[in-house]
C-alpha cells in the first residue's frame, strides 16, 4: 500500500507539472528579403534554459515552458539582439509570437541583420547551396575556424573534388588545374601574383579577410566563359556587429627547421638585409643592377632565429544613430620559414643527365605576408546600398637553393665525368609581390520586382624578381693549370655562355579595369510558388601587362687563371681591379620584353522559372576575347620567316555560350540537379610569349605563340539531401570533354626546353563525388557533440596525343611517345579524399578538437614528349608523376571566456616524403623503370595562437 501511495503521489505531481507548462511558437521573417523566412536565428526564453533555432521556413517551437510571463529574445551570432517582453505562457496552450526583423532597432519587431552577411555560418551557406540553381559548394568563416584553416587556399581543399599540389601550391578542381579555373573576389576577377599561374595564390588571403569561399562547379551567367572546372569566389569579411575589435598573435616552428644544424645556420638571400618589417626596399634598380656585380655581396645571409610568427587585428562596427554606415578594417603579418632537402634527377632519352643526391640538394624558404583590408558599406535607404572594398597584399618570398656542396653533384655539362670533378649551384631569389584590388559595389531595389546590381574594380599588380643571384662553378678534383688548391678542390667558374655567374632582374606590372552589371526582373510571382525571373547583364575586363627581364653576367677573361678560394667566397674575386686587368669581364644581355593586353566583354540573358518543385534556368552568354602579345626576346626565331627577337601573337575569339541548370525539389530536404554548359580555356600571356624562364635547378620554360584556346563541354548531375539545417549528404556525377587541351611538354630539338602545346584533339573526364556533413553525437545545448565531415572523389580521365601533319600530308610534329597514344590529364588524381572529425565539449566556453586529413592519389606533373620525331617510340622522355600522399592536421581551440581564446595547431603530422617519379626507358637496352626525379618533405608545423576580443 505504501508503494502504491508513493506511485500515485508521483503521478499526481507529474500531471500537475505537465498542466503547468505551455509552448511558445511562431515564425521569423526577414524584412530585408521581402519578408522571406529567416532561418537559423536563436530564440531563447530569458531566465530559463529553454530555447530553439528557426528552421528553413523560419519556424520555431519551444515546448515545456513553465507557466508565467517571460521576455523572448531573438538573436543571431554576432548580431544585435531584439527582446519581446510580456510573453504570457498558459498551461497546455501555445503562445504564438511572430516577428519580422528589419534594418533598424527602432521597434521590437526589428533587428540589425541581413542574410547576405550571415554567410560566414555553415547553416546559412548550406541554405544558400540548397536554394541555388547552379551546383555550388561553400565553406564559411565559422567552419574555417573549426578546421584551423589559415587562408583561402587551404579552405578550398575542404570542398569535395579539390586538391592542392605541394610545392607549386596549385589548386585542382575535379582534376583540372590552374588554367581551367577562374578566381574572383566578390564576383570580380583578380590577377595572378605569379607569371607561371593564371590564378592568384590563394594563400595570400588570410582567413580573417574571408566571409566565405565558394566554388561554382557549373556555369553561372555571372562568371566568365573562361573556365572548365569551376569558379572560386572569395567573399570578403563584412561588418557583423556594433563593435568588432580583436587582436591575435601566433608563434610556431617547422620540424625541419628546428634541427639544430639548420636552426643555427638558416640561410636567406644576400638581399635579406634590404627587408625591413616585411617590406623589401631595392638597393639597385633594374637599369643599375650591373653595379651590384661588384658593390653587393654574393653570399647568403643567415637568420639567427627562424621561428614562424604572425599577428593580426581587426577593427569594425556600425556607426551613427541611424546605423547606416558600416566599417571594417583588418591587417596583419605572418612569417614562415621552411627547409627542404632531397634528391634531384633529370633524364634525357633514358640517360641520366643531371643528378643531385638526397643530402646534397638544400632549399631554404622564407615568406613574409603583409596584408590589409578595408570594407565599408553605406545604406542610403531600404532600397539602395553601396559597398567599397580595398585589399592590399605585400608578399616577400625568399628562396636560397644549394646543390653540390658535398662534391657529389653533376648538374651541368662542362666536365667529362664525376672523376674529373663535380658541380655546385647556388640560386638566391627574392620575389616581391604588391597587389591591390579596389572595388565598389551597388545594390538597388528599383521596385518590388526589379533589382539592379553592379560592381566595378581596379587591380594593380607589381610582381618582381628584383635581384636574382646565381652561381655555377666546377669543383675540380685535380687541375694542374692553377696552384690555387684548397680542401674543397679547385673552384673553377663555369665557362659556358658567359652568364653562369649572374645577377638578373624580372619585372611584371599588370593593370586591370573590370566591371559587371545585372538586372533582375520578376515576371511572375504568385501564391502557388510559380516564379518567373529574367536576368540581363554583362561584364567588361581590360588587362594589360608590361614585362621585362635582363641578365648581368661575369666570366673569366681570355687566358685568365683567377679562381675563388671556396664556394663561400665566390664573390671575393668580383672586384673592380680584376675587371680592370682583364681577369674578368662583364656581360650584359639585351633586354627581353613583352607587353600584352586582354580585352574581354560579354552580355547575357538568363531566364529562371520555378514551376512548383521544378526550377529551370536557361541562358545564353555572348563573350568576345581579344589577346594581343607583342614581344622582343633573344631566344625567339620564327620558323617560317626566320625573323629573330621581335614578334607578336594576336588571338581573337567570339562565341555564344549556352547553359542550362535544372533543379527538382523532391521535398524540403531532397533535391535533384542537372546542368550542362559550353565554355572555353584561353591561353595565358606567359603561355604565349616565348620568353625563357630558368628554374633554380636549371630547367627552362618558354611560351609558344602558336598555342590556341580549348573548348569545354560540361554535364553534371547531383543529388542533395539535407537531414538537418547544418547537415548534408550529396552524390554527384559529371562528364567533361575538352577539345584541343593545353599541356606542358618538351619542344622539338635537343634543347630540353619545356613549352605549351595543344597536345591532343580531345580529353574527357568522368567523375563521381560523395560528400557528407553529419553529427555522430547530435548537437544539444550544454552537451558534447561529435561531427564528421568529408568527401571522396573518383576521376576517370584520358586525353589523346596527336600527330600534326603538313598540308602535303607529311608529319610535322608528334606528341606521341613510347607506346602512348593517350594518357591521363596533367594534374588529375584518380582519388581525392578530405575528412575531418570535430569534438565540441558543448560548454558555454567550449573545448573544440579537430582531426583533419587529406589524400590525393598519383597525378601527372608533366607529360612526356618525343625527342626524335621520326622514332618517338624509342627516343623519348617519359611523363613525370607526383606520387600520392596523406596529410594529417590536428587543431585544438579553447574559449577561455568571452574575450580570450587559445588555439594549438599541428600541421602535416605524418610528414610524408613528397616524390616525383619519371618513367624512363633506356634507348640501348630497352629496359624501363620509374625513377625518383625529385623528393623532399615539408616538415611538421606546430603553432600556438592567442586572441582577444574586445
């Protein structure tokens, strides 16, 4: 009886308590988006632990709220909150509280918030991805912080189908590299900081600049037709709250550098003394570089404490009583030091031509990035907004390379064999890049059914190698011609060509004006969700480049016997006295120059129709591209006219580019997508101008004035499933065909010079992508959660290698070699995998730990090439393949309180050896094998970060 009484008592208490609770529910709308639902806002009942988030439709429900009168608070991370008092909760009843958030805080139903500025959050980006007609994927600032991503380059590798080549830093999307991509900043093009690349180095954009990074993998009317794999768009950070002030510092070390022998003797270039606070100040202008032969050191400097460090800050907020002006300024600097050593080999027709053993090739790399960004936004009224952005990036990259210090290297052909002696090469180079991008953007709601957007920008780029220093010497085992013997052996200056001891200058100046405009007209919009929208727009781009390069060299005079005492004292003999007495002589190469211009303009019409669950986008883009390159370079000889040095190459292309994007929404969580488009790939200035660039290890790359564009055909199918607002499962299949693909290969003849060719008639890619972002342990308030994010991509890719015939039917050139009439695409990995596992403690100031890994399988670094056009199956150089490897990073973050946070990052924990292998077939024996032609490791990087928010 006692137990029954207790049970009945508990039941009565439970019923009583149940009757003393009610529910608060409602819908949240965004006034700034024509009262569209506002998802992912936080709604809490103040004074309780009760709360919820609005869903895709702006709906929320808070059940089990005790009877009483409360204040309801609507908020969004980083935004001004709004409170609604006197919300009465009655037992077993629902209190319906609807709200509309607008642009001011004048009333209780308004809040300072705009969906477009929320795209730093993963939930908002997934919603944007869900609603977009094109196939696109994005990663925002919130997720970048979780994954410990420090720049835009690393951000892209977290997106499915994307990989990054170590060493070059080149990004590959769906197996296609730099020339098949395009990069924009807030929808406007930005220039490359490197003559060797079409796209800018995304590592130059620190994460504090980034609101989000997105990749559109199918054609969009806003993007240029000059892409095949996708467009990478960096959206700049915008003002998110009334006061946004923060400061951070970091410090760390690279494990390769921490070795005591390297740490105590870390080498930088002889120009390092001209760097102050990350800014390089030239001691010698281009025309006076000849003076640097005798008046400046030839020996590397040493840095005493090569520790990585950085700092960053941001100051921003919303100004004025009417809160119409938003300002955000961010800046900072980072310094990274890296050391690599490994093997280098170069083969020609099966014979080992150049060789540096594993412990005799050493590279010291030092990078200083100084960055600044200013964003301002002014809202004239509810219908007119104006934004202004300025980005400035100054990069100083130093590379010091030594090969042959141990006397074991054969790297240029002046001695008969290793018994006679060996070679030593030292290459010191500073690359100084100054990039500024200035943009003004406008948004105007002409009427409820007409929205006009426009943007204009000016890009300015200076990318110089202001004083590159190179020495090539022989270390003789026995030389009876001179008594100058030391423990290293006789040091003999290289004697081929007159420029093996040289200082050189290379200057690039790019200026670009660009603009775009888009007018959106809503033709029909009714309650049945049928919507017809017409977009009309166009774009303009005018880019010019001025390029110059010149060598200033030193060689021995006739019958001179002067020799340096050691490889660390080569410059000691380069004094005025030795030039006056004829022991040495100066050589000045004629100036190599080219100027280039790209003029591109386009117009498009795009119709989007939503018919209940089906959305169709059909459009046509007209684009005209004119490329004009004029050059005066010493190595150029026109094969047809015999004209030397001076030449030009004009390319003109104008086409209509159709595209279609279809989306079928099976339900609120499941959608099917189908897309098709036609595009192109234009050759770059550096791929056209026949200027020769020599790499630090002596490989030569040269443009080809006869190269032509490629045509690209794309078909994509994708299934997307959104289990929750911040979860995603998707599967994609795609097919790409490229006519006249562009590849890097060897020129005809015996020079061993790499150039660019349309090596085949066509290439094709068939691929699959699987992506998932799910919670293994669900996210709940004040409870731990565990999240798994990842993607896996598989590519099947082939391109043919063609024969080129003259008009009379005879063979002019072949790109086939060995038994290969087709091969995979340059830069494409069969398998690409990205995975990350994140644990969050769920506290008010949580711990968060992330383990993230990446794997990209083998990829072709450079195609092989025939060395004899008549016998390409016997005399050829095989393709060079970069072997696949795994990277693994660990990131830990701790919010100490509302001001302080602490971060620990360990990158490249496995420290794999990165290898490039070449297929080699010996001419005499016919034996074939794969040989390592380059190897190195980048080291483990560990860093500690401390940040403070005011």
